[in-house]
C-alpha cells in the first residue's frame, strides 16, 4: 500500500500506512523503540521543536479528567540544532519517514530553521505547529516562509482557529493540513486547589474534530490532503476520520495508555490484520494477528495416507 499524504509533486511524502503518532506522543524516536514495531507505522512525527531551547512548564503538568486528561508541559526541548545533532543517527536508522514538528514563532526564526533542516536528509518533511490565537496574516506569513524549503510542508492548525485559517493556509503553500492541535482548557488541580490551563486530550473531542474534518474537506482545494488528529482510541475511530475525508490520522493519548494500540490501528488501516476464520478458537486468535502469524498457527495438513477420526 502506498499513500501520498502531501500535495502531489517532486517532493511529495508517500507512506505505507496512513497512521502515525501525533507530535509530542513518542518523543524523538528512541523512547518507544521497545514498545512499538515502528515499521508498521506510516511515519514518525517528533516532539515539538523550537529554534532555541525551551524549559518544562513549572507546577502541575497533568490533571485527570472524567474522560481524558489535561496536559501542560511547556513543550520542553533542547532547541533545533541540538535535536538534530542528538537524533540524526536515530532517524537514519528508522524504517519509516521522520516528520519534524517545528513550532512556528516568527518569520526570521523560520528562516533560521530552514537553513538547518534543508540539509538534513534524515528529515523527510516538516510539520509546522501554529500557536493558538494566531492571526490569519501572521499564519500566512509563517507558512509562506516555511514553504520555501524543498521538503514537504504540513501545517497543524490550532483547534479554535481552524475554520478561518484552513483555506488561507491551504492557499499559502502548504502540502497538507493537520486538523487539529488539541483544544485548550482549564481544570482545577485537586492537590493544590489551583486552576491549571493546558491542552485537553480524550475521546470526547473526536466527534467535534470529525465534524470539522468533514466540513473543511468540502471547503478547501481537493489537492490539499487533510490529516486528522484528536480522540482516536481504536481502529474504528481512525476509519471514521478516513470516511470523513482525511487521507491519514495521527494518534496521541491512546498511545500513552496502550502503546500497542497505535500499532494496532496502523496494522488495521494498513491492511496487515488477518481476517479471523469463523471457526477459530479463542486461543488461536488475537486482535493484532497478522497474516504471517495466522499462517504459522494453521495446523499442518494430514500427510497422504494418514487416517483421521
């Protein structure tokens, strides 16, 4: 299976399955090596990276909600130059393309970033993260600056501004849109009694983003692929987004709770899950069984001339 997840062109990005982790989910490539079979994924999207180092947020970072979590991390990272230096060899050994998630800050910093990124063959594409409350004018300027690089450019839209930004960003030169960053919310930390702001993750945001994907898919040019993200916790959740018009999906919190779920979703949408035989016993089957394993579990056929009861 070959899936082109960016606008057709000389440098378009083609994946073997339309499933990948969302930015900030699995680090920079080495954190989940013992938990995931990376070659079953379509691509690796890195943690968010900024030009200069960012420190972790102080205070409470995670608050449990009734149906999800609120996370406030501050996007800690050692800065773009250090990330490339530390992880370039890791990316070179990846069996899948690496998409660097770059936090958009200013046009001048975007230009500095491109000088470093364009010469790194191990980075297959860039996903530009647009901040919340960004104006249309600034968002377009950032995308136009980033689109000058040779690598495919994805832009992840902020949740609340996605409707008004999608079309201008599509026309500014992106090769694919990611809908969307997790919405922001506020919750009380029961340990400190303080209200904490952060991003909200969980299954309840899926119906909202699913509707947004379907609507914007009808409004933006057909040659701009849409990648959906938000509230995916099962293969069916991912398929719902595909049915709504997305070309691919990004999975976040399900991976933190059940790392193998990301792989299971990727195997399912990539066509690597065997169809269960109707007479298979429970100990002959598991939900993630691939065709190779199914063949290995088949009983040997009786030899010629042998008697069966």
